[in-house]
C-alpha cells in the first residue's frame, strides 16, 4: 500500500537556472520524500513535493510505483557543482542508495542535530535557552539537547539504534534539562 500526501510527484522540467534538491528519509515503516526547488532571483527554496510511502515492499518497486524514480530521473544533478542533489537518511538509507545509484548519505544523528538547530533558530523559539528532541522509533531512539549557542548541552547526544522492545531500555535514565521538548514517535 502506498500512501501519498499528494497524488503523484510533480514532474516539472527544470531549466538550467533552477536547481532541485531531493531529501529522502528511508525508514523501516515509511519512506518520506521531499523536493525543494530554487528559482533564479529567489534566495529561498520552495517545497515542490512532499510524499510519504508506506514501506511494505521492495524499495525499488515502491519508488517506481509511486513515481519517485520518474522524479529522480528529472534530476540529473541539478546543482551543477558536482555535489549530489539527493540526500538520504534513515535506517534503510543504504538500500535506497543502491536503488538510486547516486546520492549522499546523512547520518541520522546529524539530521537530528540539524532539526534541533532549525527549531532553535525559529522566531517563536528565540527566547528559549535549550531545545531537546527525543526521537522514538520502532528501530531505536535518539536524544539530543542543544543550547542557544547551538552546542550540545552537557554533551547530550544519545543514539541507541536497537529496537527498544524487550531490551530493558529505560528512557528515564538519561537526565537532561531542556526548557522545550519536541517528541517525534514513528512506529
């Protein structure tokens, strides 16, 4: 079963001055694909596709049936500077990379750090001293806490890549002091 936030990816031809970046979170349960286009004269990126696919089959088949392979084929390295324009994170990122034959991998802890920095920089959080994120999933958990200088607070970056069920993991063990907490649960 494929779940799409939109019906099909938007297959837009890119001219030579437009660049597209594709971000894929290849998780055990779902694959989340987002594309961002940058247009000439615009210093920001526009979200052009936001797709969630239930990961219940072969990834290559899921990418083909959902239109992701067509979307990728329109993107022959649109950044033009030699860097891949496809970035993958998640538990199944290695498998997704093999299917696509080209991309750059982002470690899940690095993606979580970037998310914490993004939250800290947002206007509504300007007064917050620290931000913490607990990311729970069927395949393990991560905890991070950063201060207003975007540095780890008390060295708090915990990565436990094992499934929590039955392993005796007690999330109350880590002690941290954050004034804002974002919790993302994916099962």
